[in-house]
C-alpha cells in the first residue's frame, strides 16, 4: 500500500512464481478523476483503468495474472483534480 500527494508510482514485489493481482487507487477528493496503469518489469502496460472517477481499479473483470514477473509498477496520475491518493495492491 502507498499514499501519494499527487501522481506517483508504487513498486510491487511479487517474488518468484506465478501471481495474480488487483490494484485500486482512491483519491482524497470525490471530484477528482484518477488514472491508474499496471506495468510489468519491461515497462509494458498490463492493464489500465479507463473509467472516469475518484476510484481507479486495474482488474475489473478479474485479477491480472503474471507467469514469472518478480515486480510490477502501479502508476497513478490525475486526469482532473489534485490531492492525495491511496493505492493498494492485493495478491490473489
């Protein structure tokens, strides 16, 4: 879990083996519009939140699964608004 004052990146250490994750970000202000993208070790996008709102979720249709990634990066930004953001990742 991480808290940002503005845009930021949260590095997620997965360890060895396969892993499935969901990542959620929540803005301090309800009128904010967050962006959230999940990147693999090579920097390739593996999922992104496309809906407007102060809550962003990667893995809306189910968790995003990885066969052998050791780490991921959740990249959080603002399409509209500003303030603090709480980001949480859940390994399933």
